[in-house]
């Protein structure tokens, strides 16, 4: 079986990650101290957030090589999210707002409000 698993380039990328992690766990000296790739740990965090009971079932029955719940909880606690506005996002939105002006049609006057006039290139429509 090990010979079969050494050639898995045709598998989808997520399945390759699972197989690689399973191979690491098979060759580990003990159940403690396994190292998980960042991609796999991110997927494990997402699975754990979706359903703890499903995560436990998949781990306990050996369907996937998942880290223990305390390991996942430590990874969550190690994250340092920052709240507020992202400056790069705000700059991009500001640029977009400056490029695309708001144009409103006033029914009572029949005119465009904040309409940019391009002189002879502007048509009545």
C-alpha cells in the first residue's frame, strides 16, 4: 500500500494533503508531537468550527488524520485577529468611489444630478 501512495500526483490537491498527512502520522514515533502542515491545520480549523461532533467522529473513527481538539483549540488561541478597517481595502474603495461618481435622475426636474458633461461628446440620452 505504501508503494501505491508514493505516486499520487493525479489526485486533487486537498486529497494529496490528506494522504501526505496520513503518511506523516503513520511514520510518527508516537501519537503525540505530530506536525501538521499549515494548509491542513487551516482545513482542520474550518471543520472544527463547522461541527465539533462531526470533527470528533471523523477523528475517533480514523477517517481523517485530524489533530486532537486541544491542539486545534491551541491553534485558535494562538491567532491574533485584528479588528477594524483594512487600510489597503479602504484605499481601494476610496479610489473606486473617486472613479465612479453617483448619478441620479430627478423626476421632478427631468435632469441628471451630478452628471458629468463631456461637451460635444455628450448625447441627450
